[in-house]
C-alpha cells in the first residue's frame, strides 16, 4: 500500500511517499512486528518471545551499582528506609530526564511503586512529582506519595524540605490517569516513565511508528511495543481501560499517538534504559528520514533473512564475552551453559546518576 502525506522533519515539510511492509518471522521462536490497521494508520507492534533459557549468572548487583545516602534523622518517623531509597532513585531519575531534555516545563511524569504497599491499607501507592515543580527541582522529599485514586498520602515531611510548595501538594490529573492505570493493571511494573522528547513525540504524529533501523530500535521491539490512539488530553478516566488493553500484559513500551512514549518496567533502571534507547532510536529515524527526503525506499530496512538474526543478537545483548562455560558433554556435544550477564540497565543508570550528581550536587537531590 502506498500513501502520501506531509511530514514535518527537521523544521521543514517534505512530501513523503511511503511503503510499509508487513514484517514477520517464519519461526516458532519469535513473533514480531505484526502489521495491523489502527485508525487507518499502518503501524508495527507486537510481542517477542524467545525459547532460550540458560542458567543466568549476573556479574553486578544493582544495589552495588546504585547506592544512596542514609535516611536523614528528621525523616525516620515519616518514611521507611526502603521508601527513602526509592525516593532518592526517583528524584535522581527526574534530574536525569531533565539533562536529557525528556521533560516539558512542569509537565510529564516518572512514577515508582512503593515497595510493599500492595499489602498496606489503601494501597498500593506510588511516588510522583508535585505538579508545578520542575524536573530540575525534584528532591527525594518533595515527591508525593499517592494512591490509585490520585489522593495524596500525608507523611508529615517537615515543611522546610518542601520549600517550593510547602502545602499538601498538587497531582496533575493526566499524570494520575496514565500512571495509575498502568500501576493498577500491571503488577510486574514498578516504574513508569513518560516524557515529551521532541523527536519521539514528533514521530508519534506519523503513521509509521518505530522501524527496526538500529540496535536501539531492535531492543524496543524486542521488549514489546504497542500503540494507543490519541483521544485528547489524558484527563478522562474512561480512557484507562483502553490504554491498559493497548499496552497489553507484557509490553514495556507504549507509544501514545500524537502525544509521546511511555516506558513501563519492573525497575527504574530498566525504565531509564528503555527510554534512552527509545528516544535514541527515534532520533536516528527522524534524521535518516530527513536525509533522504522522506523516501522510505532509500532507507536500509533489514530484509526477512536478517530479522531473526537481529533479534537473536538482542536476546544476547547483555551477555559477557566468552562467558559460556561447559558443565558437561555428551555424544551430541550438547552443553549446559552458565551464561554471565552484565547488568546493562544498572550500569547505564549508574553512569546517568553520577552525571546528574556532578551537575546538581548530591545534597540538592537527596534531601
């Protein structure tokens, strides 16, 4: 199918003729890139799975890669040590997002589910930014703790730790609608990262979606990407069931069409990893489209023979070199393998955290 439309790329409008090709794998091991029609837009989505299941040995620990100051004495009666640690990791995540320009004035949100809050009365709870405070002003103390109804849970945090907004805090409704829906529906998800990166949001306004043009894009597609049609400002709770259905039970990426990306992961480190690769993939794609005047026939889209190998390598993305060791042999030379895996998400987050601490100062973040 061919269609023509005008697309803004790098500040100019080009007339773009595109041909979208349904991509699928002819193997039982992996299913991906299912071409489907959504509001007359042809886009890629799908969930990938792999049969590979070696014994995994990690050579790093997240707790060792990312550590935070001890809870201040004046907060010991307000917060648990674990919640303080989560507040620190979330506060520095906002500072990281600011440095990457994944924010828009006082809008956008990163949320983190409070560990153990599922079993608490009125739980679960999650942490998010106080509306009106910029990403570069977020601290561990001025984050809000809210329930799934968007109500702030008061914790008697001293007012001098909330100098920008010393009141009870403000919850921005669109942030509550998006994030609470995912936290309520996906028990595997603890961190939800949403931002308005310019290229990611611009590409969300096209009918193309993410193409497998880079390692970063392949990672996103491997983790599961789906799309949600634009319904206007996300301030209507009736949209929540449709959003959750479009995210699906396992996908980590949801592209809000005409809006921007959401990354939903088990940890804040993985959510950063995902957002970094997603925004990187979209920048590459936007620049490559601009370089060829929007002519998709001049873009190097992998052929059918290459796709399975590309995804197989993404499956081994974290594997250390020469890490597989034999633990036994048989006549068929088959082996049980212990595979040493790097904690790539933890390492990436640790570097971003150190960078943010250098720019802002630890005492300005973890307070």
